């Protein structure tokens, strides 16, 4: 294996379980264990757990921490109480996306945790340092010091309470977190998720993460790989950086403008987004249902009936939950209205479909 490939603290656990491993975002990660369909349905119907220790944890602290985070972040953390989490993006000045991320407002004053995508950790950290001038803040990349397990599904709360006895978890609302202890070390328990189901994220030391994983495994929680993590998030209408968001795809184009507070005084990329809102965009993310079992893949052309290419697929699957072929696609905005007839070219064949809502699956988050 390439020496540059990293391993999470749970790598040996995955190998021992016979997981299919593959490089992802610079890490050797489990793609599946028993099978993507079984793991997908476990999360939809019961409970499953994911190793997400490859994600990045970057802490921002200091007198100017709030002002600095608001400068680099599209959402607005001003006035948000401790224990709350916000989703949003970091942008380039032209409106392209550096990354999408979660911002946790810590219980300590002037302190925030930013959780970033694994493939972007080094890039994000460098970007944050570049924007530090003029702000009295400390930027601390602690990604190697934390492991993370995501527990997802209708039985996630029962599992966290009964198996791990994390009492504070039961009182959490959606996009909230609490601090707990495990073996005398800090344990962060949050309630966000990336599957469309209720669920929790447990941030712990690498050693404690292994112990927690083993306890959950012995309790019968289904280990799940990144394969079904993608099918689950896709059905729930959630974006993946590199597919639905990128340096070339703005949040406005991706339909995520709700997470960009243009009424804030300023943030990097704000002016570009204001212009896009006023003048319109050249492409827009839509959902498409295909009237066939053929599977659309990333990069496949989206066409009109006469063969004119008006966009391309970003993510596509034959949905496990819904039993139909669906995809996200970036298309010219004049073809983005619901029920617009479009065609997907899959190799030499063309398959008809129509534009539908991007949230394909009715999500079941904590109310």
C-alpha cells in the first residue's frame, strides 16, 4: 500500500471484521462489511455505526474567535448559544467552495470547533491560517488527536443511552451537542447526522474510540462502510464535497443559499453570492428521476430530447430505499423546474426522466 495512505484508529477493527477497504480522502477506509444494501437498511430500519475518524477537527479560540469564524463562514454564529452547531461553508472570494463544514460553539468562551471534510483538512487549515491576519485567534488543527464514530438510525438514541450510558445524549435537540467523559477523557456527543435518520457523533481519544466501537459491536450494532454512507446521504438530499459542492460550484448553484446569511455585514465570498442572487446562475442543482432501472453516474451528460447537452450528473444511484433510479445533476437553470422532461445519456443509450425535488427520502431527524 502507498505509504502516504493514512489509517484511522479503527483500521485494525475493520480489517478484523473482513471489511472491503479502499483509499478514500487519503485514508484506507472500509467501503462495506456485510454489504451495502444490508448496511443501508440497518440504518434506515434499526441502527448502524460508521468510522468517521478521518474527518478533521480544528479548534478556533481567542478574543476575536467569533468575529474570525463569522468572517470565514457563510452562516451566522453571532448570538448563537453554547452547545449549538451550525452547518455552512467556507468560500473563495469568487463564491466557489473551499469546504462545507460544521461549527460547534463551545461551552468555553471564545472557542469553536470546526469539523471539516477529510480530504480537505490540510487545505482548510492552510486557508484558515491565510485569513488569520488582523484577528487575535489561535487556530489549532487537532485532527490526529480525535477519533469519531457516527451512530445512525431509529434506534440510535436507545443505543447510546442503553449501551454507552451517555445520559446527556437523550436531551439533545437536532444540531446540539454536550460534553461527557469516557475513561477520564473528554467525549463530545453531538446530534447531527448525514443519513436522513436520527443519530449521534461521538468524538473521543483514539484509544477510547476503539473501546467504544468494540462495545457497540458486542451490543449488535451493524458496522457500516462509506458505500452506504453515500447512498444514505444521497437519498436524504445531502451534498458531498467534490460532487455537489466544489471550488467551481457555489452554494447558490447547489441550492444551499439558506446556509449563506447575506444579511451579515461581511464574509469571504459574500459579494459573489449577492451577485449570483441578483443576476442568476449558469447552472443549478436538481434532482432527476429516471424511468428505468439504469444507474446514472457522476459525469454522465444530461440532455434535451434533441440531444442538446444542458448539464451533467453529480451523484446517481438506484435507490435502495425507494427502488428507483435517481440522481443529482447540475443543469442550465431554465431546465430546473419540477417535472421538466430531461434525458440521461448512459454510455450509448439515452434514458428519459423528469426533474423532482432533491430530497428524495422523507428524513427522520430529531424534532
